[in-house]
């Protein structure tokens, strides 16, 4: 695969251990919030949330169904497109159901704001959202996820499902990209 980016290294920002510990505590809060639900639909936003959702649902002591939605935002670059489109819809119905949307990062906020509006139009009983990472400094629309794993500064990060040019999703930790030239 050709590389169209300058050389870079990845500096670890959040260890795999810290992520695991945070997910355990988030899962307890979520299980409390949705206690008694007959089936929670956990919706992962492709592709960045695939590792997070896999770890999160395994810590959730609730009956869950897993579904996926793909929304376009960043493409392969480092700048947000702002215009959000739904590229892949859910497979299942969410009307009258409890839904938890799982996202990797809230950055400008456009993606989750749009996805939330899109899903609310289907009249779920309850809709909540969780993002592993939040960059509040970059917010352009007023959006707040119900749960956040970690607040981070305005740095471009990769790992734990999150890519740069489709690479580095398999790193077990979150790291920041540092260009060496
Ligand atoms: P938003 O619509 O909130 O600006 O963008 C959210 C999406 O932008 C995230 O789901 C993620 O795909 C992408 N994004 C935001 N910040 C970063 C980052 O630091 N690294 C990577 N790889 N993607 C990011
Ligand atoms: Mg994303
Ligand atoms: Mg991406």
C-alpha cells in the first residue's frame, strides 16, 4: 500500500491497562442505568469503535444485542468533513428499544450529533451514548455524550480501533501521532 504521509512515531498516551480499568467502571454505570431492560441494543459506529464495543459488551452484565452503523466523517485524512452521511444502516429495529451508541472519539461533535438525531427519529425508548475519548477543545456543535472514557487534549490519536490512514487500529493502547520530519 502506498504511503502518502510523512514519517511518524506513536507515543503512548493511554495504556491498555488504564483502558480496561476505565471500561470496567463505565460498564457498571451503564448496567445501573439500564437495569431491568429486556434487551439493550448496543450500536457501534464503524469502524473506529470496533475494539471498544467488543471490550465494553463483555463487561456489561445485561442482555444485549449488538448492531453497527457506519457514518462518514474523516475519510482517511486528519481533518473533519463536517458533513455526515449514513453509509451503512442498522440491521435491526430500534423502535421502543433501549439503545446505547458507542463511538471512538467525539471531536467536533458533528458525527454523534447527526447519528443521535438519525436514531431518535426511529423512536427508541431510551437513547444514550458513550465515547471512549473526548476532545472538548475541538467542539463545534453542542453535543455531550452520556459517558466518556477519557478527556484528551487536541492531539491526533490512533490505536485501540482508531486509525491513521487505515493503519494502527490493532495497537492495544491509545497513542498520539508525532511526525518526525
Ligand atoms: P466529529 O464528527 O466529532 O468531529 O468526529 C468524530 C470522528 O472523527 C471520530 O469518530 C473519528 O473517526 C474521527 N477522529 C476525531 N479525532 C480523531 C483522532 O485524533 N484520530 C483519528 N484517527 N480519528 C479521529
Ligand atoms: Mg468514528
Ligand atoms: Mg478514521
